[in-house]
């Protein structure tokens, strides 16, 4: 079945032994003698790590209150009405229904609640839940993500959007089950920008769980904070103490850290800056001296700059041994004279293809395009477009190399806010190959 067929237009009856939660809830429950006992109020599942949630029992609403009915006390789950196989007296408990650790109520906590569809990096609502029977009992296998069409007859099935359970990060913001859902987390497949989009769309409870998730990985946390909307970033940082804020900013790109500090209340800035590592502190202070909408305010001070007489082997060694410079910044190596003035540039691809013993001044581009710190966004965009650049060096009036402006920072600064809202959550990522169970759904 194609991926599109897997995602769209599936009929629940195509999965043998399947039930929709909405058709179970409210179903009559009778005792072993066929007398009315109550109505099905909810279905209880137990979370099982990477496995499917296992149905362990039912909550039945009776005249005497809510009671738990284990599957071992019930006949077939797909019968209507549902029939007990044990005496009704043995099912009542003086305290009524009590949830055990790891148990989730499908009706109360999944149905009509928001989940994250990881492949699409978006929140969706669960309009129904697909439960499938098999050798391992009844398990949750899918989520209906669109409302069903109105049916002409009660027994007529309509076309449903049923997506496989493993496509989702469920129960986001559900505190009671957070500990049980720590590993594995489908969210780990998302890019920092996608997690940032989700945090911007999340409720307070959902957002807190997402923030707790990224906090477990300091590098990921810094990457996510770089991507969130500036207003939200300020609010999130304001909720942390100075030491916690400094820990996040120390891992962010220097230009992003400077932007974040500039938005903090004046009385907090100096204390936080003083908590930064010495090298990062000096770079942030230098960037704070420039207007945020100019080349000086947008530039990344960390770039690869080598003596003009370097060999290819030396250039590649420096690239390998400079862990604080990564991403698009490593795609071009710059060369400077003994006073730090820009003399040339070479794409990384040219270095990789060249003989290791070759001197870089034999093929490096001389007098590369550059701008001064006061260059505005229009000038940056025009120069990068005219010279087909993803990196643009920034020099002072004496030609000393100060840093580089990246094309993504220019794009981010020029994209209108309404464009950003339109694109939020709409960037799907490739997920892992589907298992045989997913292909069968």
C-alpha cells in the first residue's frame, strides 16, 4: 500500500478484529444472567514503552457508581451488549474505580485530546481510537484524525483517516503518565525548529512538557531556544533564574545569545553576561554594540580563518579540530594576513578535492565579496544574491575579519511575520521505514 493509502481513506473494517472507541463507549453491559449491569464509561489501557497500549479493563458506570471490570471478567469485547462472566457482586469495590500507575483512560485522556503527529510536526486532535484484537489481546493501533462524515445509516461505515499509533507523541501535557513516556520518545526525530513551532502552538501544560523534554539535552535546548519566536523566548527566559539563563545562552550561537540578552530587562543583563564563559562573554558584548538589523548585529563571530600561507592539510585539520564552529559556517574557509586582514576565501569542497600538500593561496579566491558592520538587510541580501553566497564575511574599515553573516539569518530577518505563521508546523520530515504492522493497518 502506498504511503498516501496508509495515511488517507482507510476503512476501520479493513483491519480484522478492530473496534472504534466511539462505538464502544456507552455500550450496554449485562451480567452473567443477561440482566442490566450498567454502561461502558471508558476503556483502560496500560502503557508499554515502545509497545502498543494494552487494554487491561473497562470502567463501567453502574447505579452504585463506577467500577473496574478486568478483561478476565468479560466475554468478547466486540459483542453488543458486553457480558460479564463473573458474579456482579465480586466486581464492586467500596472505593469504586481507582486507577493504577501506568494506566490511561482512552475516553477521558485520548479521545478529543491533542496529540503530536511526529512525521508532520503538528498537533492533531484524536477524533477516535482504533483498538485491534490479536494473539496478544486488545491493543491500541491507530488514531482517527478527522471527523467522520455523517452516516445515512447507523451500521454504515464511512471513510476514516486512521494513522498508525506509532506516528504520534500522545498524552502531551498529561502529567500522570509523563514518567512512563520518557523512553522512547518519537519527539527525538524532530528538528529544533519543528519543536519550537510546537512549543509556540502548545497550551501551558503541553508547552511545559516539551520544555522539560528539551531540557534533558542541553544542546537541543539551546537550538530550540534559538528558533522560538523572540517574544516567547523572552517570556521563557524570564521564568528562569540568572544561572539557568546563562547556561542556555552559553550554548546558543553568539549572535542569537546577544539578541536574547538585548530583549531581557536591563537590570538582569549584566548579571547574566558575567555568568557566561569568558570567550562567549567577550563575543556577546562585541555583538551588543551593533544594531541588530545590520551585518554587525547579525554576524556570527565564530568562523574558520587561517593564515594565507596554509596548506590544504592544515586547513582540513583546523576544520576537524574546531568543534565550536559547525553547520553552514564550515562551508567556506577564509584566509587572513598576519594582522588579521581578509585576503581570500575557499569553499570547503575545493579543499577536499585538492592535494593535501598544496598551498591554499594557489587556488583561494582573492578579494572575496564582503561588507562592513553597518550594512543593512537590503545590502546583505543584494550582495549574497549577486555573488551566490551562503556566507558573507564582515570586515571593519581596515579590512580585519570580524565574522560572517549566514544566509539563513538574512532570510529569518526578512521573512514577514505572517509568512512565518503560515509555515509553522507544515514541514514534514522523513520517518523511519514502516514496520509490517504499520503496513497492515
